């Protein structure tokens, strides 16, 4: 008997509330749609298997598990980041160049940018998720903003 079997889990509602934001975060970190989908599925499986019974915020727990899972995927030896896949909807060549520049940021910087600007987490919360100091998160955000600023000046 699993540790979660005594508490009813409405996985369908949990997925409906979180799958889009988890997918966007995973895509921002990993840069590949299929890997992002797999990472989201893995996060939900972990929720079913390992989430504590007295969990206050399943959404925050899922995001942390997702970010950690993405970090693990990035460490895999076979993983190589290439150009953006053609399947991404990009209206024109100029926008594609901007997206490629964004995806050329190191995964740690992409993760910080996404979690801060799109998910609304504070630097302290992001630091907890990524397992780094808040100053490191602020440095990553600053470095990524500067790189993107240079891109937009061109």
C-alpha cells in the first residue's frame, strides 16, 4: 500500500490547474517540447508516489520537483541542445533569431528568468527550488537580462 492511498487525490483537477505552467517552465529550462512533456509527466508520477500527506501547496511542490527533474535531465550525457525545432510556431526569421538567442542562454539562466518573470517566484523561492543562494539567482537574472538587452539593441 502506498503512502498516499489513504488520501483521495483528484489528479485530474491537479493536472488541469498545473500542467500548462509546468510545461512552460520545463520548456524554458529544457528547450525541447518532447522533453518538457516527459518532465511534466514525471513530476505528476512523483506526486502520486512521493508527495507528503500534509502537503500545503501541491502546485509549489510540483514546480520544485519539476525544476529538479529538469536539472537532472540536463546532466544526462546524451543530451545536447541544438537549434530550435522547426515545430515551434515562430512568425518570421527575426523572431526566430530572438528565440534562439533566448534558448542559447544557459539552462540555469533560462530557469531563473522563467520562474521569476513568468511564474512570479521571488529570488529566495527560486533559490530554494534550484538549490543555490539567492545572490546566485540575482546574478543569473542580471546576466540574462543584460544578454537579452544587448540582443534587443541590435
